[in-house]
């Protein structure tokens, strides 16, 4: 079967750096996406990695290693508004995503 | 701005009722998706569609059907609602343009089946 493993909860201090890991096992794999979801809100797209390496977008970076079936989302200079759930999602077919169960990030003062 | 709208934010139905959830997107996207989201389980794909009148089963299609008669509209149908279908239902759309990887989500419909 298919699976994406990510920690269920992470707590970090405002201004710090946090890394959310994701390991995947899927029948097909084109790339890894990350989505953010605030309580009561819709998931919103953060990043996509098709190739190995680091992609940086402002305070957020995402990394992929295809050989290790592993990726992570790195959030720098944490702000209170970053408290949310973060989902990794494997693209298993053209535009078709298989989501992880999500990591709830709590940023504390 | 891409906009995906869903017909209701909250819906309460009785067991055995036929339920229609509607989703409309205004960006001429080819692809549309229906997910359900449950605590601890993440988002699970129910059905998706790559074109008008086309549908494909996702990971959990049992108890659901879909309809896509127009490009902008994708409907999820619960033929006979059951209590285990109480959930948050999220619709999404995406483009086939090269280099596009983003799915755009609607606000969700929280369905309660009693």
C-alpha cells in the first residue's frame, strides 16, 4: 500500500527554525508537495519538489531526496501565524496527490 | 485569483438521504478533485476528473459517485448517506499547464449525517 509518514505534532519557539520530515512509499512518484492548513481554513499550496535538492521560497524551504524517499519542509524565523497543520503530498500520477496525515505545528512565544 | 466555491459550509442530513455536494471553479481548470478530511487521517481522495464527463476513482470511492457535466462544475453524490460519511469534504482544482503543480482548494463542506 501507499503511505506518507510525518510527525503528528511539533512545537517550536517564535523566531526559531523548525523542520518537518516526510518519508513516503508510493506506487508511483513524480514529486513532493507541501500544503499549509490553518484551523477552519482550506489547504494552501506551499511548494513542490520534482528533483532532488532544496527549493527556497522566502522563509520556507523544501527538500527532496528521491533515493531516500524522503523530504522535509523547513520553516525559518517562525512567526505565530505559522501555527497550522502542514501536509506533505506525493504526486502519484499526473496532478494526482496522495496526502500524509499532517503535522500540527504550534509556535509558542 | 483562482476561486473554488462549494455549495454549503455546513450540511446536516439523515441516514439514507441522497446528498449532493457541488463545487465550482472559475479558472478553466481541467482537473477537479473531491477529498474527505478526517482527524488523524489527512486528506483522502474520493474521485477525480480530468475532463468533462470523465471520472476516475480515487482511494476511497465506495459509497460515492460524481458528475462532471460542465468543465467548471464537479458534483459529489452520496447515494444513501451513512453516519460514517460524516466528514469535511474538500473540492480542489488544478491546471494541466506545464510547470503547474498546485491544487486550489475550496473552503470545504462539513457534512453531518445523523
